[in-house]
C-alpha cells in the first residue's frame, strides 16, 4: 500500500509541477499512473483526496524534521535557524507543496483539506511558540513583544518568502507551457 501511495505522490507532484494544481484530477492521475480511472476511484473518491494524500505527506515530513529538535541542546536561536533551513530545503526539493499551500482555491476545497492545512499551521505555531518561550526564559530572546505576535510575524515573513519562491515556480511553469505550445 505504501508503494502505491508513493507512486500517487510522485505522479501527483509531477502533474502539479508540469500543469498546476488545477490539473490534479483523478482522471489525469490515472492517466499518469497508466491505470484505469475506475481502479483509482477505489482508493480516491474525489480529486481532493489526492491533495489530502499530498498534505498528509507534507505533515509527516514536517513532523520528521521537527523530531529530535526538542531534545536538541542547540540554543533556541539555532533551533529556529535549523528548522527554517530544513523547511526551505524541503520546499526547494518539493515545490509542489508550495503550490498546494498557496492554491487560491484551498479554502473552497473539501473540509478534510482545510483541516489538514490547519493542523500543519498549528504544528508550526506550537513549535515556534515553544522555542520562543524557551528563548525568552533563557534570556536568549530579549524582547517584550508577545510570543503570539512573534509567531505570527515569523510565519507571515516565511510565508511571504516562500510565496516568492512559488511565484518563481509559476513563471517556470508558464515558460514550459509556452515552450510546449511552440513545439
């Protein structure tokens, strides 16, 4: 089963990278997997189920990246640097995660998609809150700004930075589409 899920993730990521999130359908995925659509419908009831698999994979990767960081003897400042480097690297390696997160229709999708996205966001907020509070306790972070404001600001700035990365990917995708139409 895990092998099938990995194939689905791989082919779904390819669809997103080459055609965009809007082209991620059960029909297109079945075509890429070279199986009958009816076979895929046994596992995926609707198009949003594909996105859910990708979001759950993203959530697992974040949890894996964070595991062990709590027990690390690194300073809170270094922990922040390490985790943002890891996340940035993950997004560079798998930019389709950005395409999903910044999908303009994300809020209109199935409730399971919204819940998954909110869980990921809550995971990030909790992790940052813990590091910042520890840094304040240890006097590494000397600020009177509330932790919740800092968390919001950090996530907002990282989101802006990653949105720029995603826009860059969109430009590349458009260039690929133009090249394909010329050929």
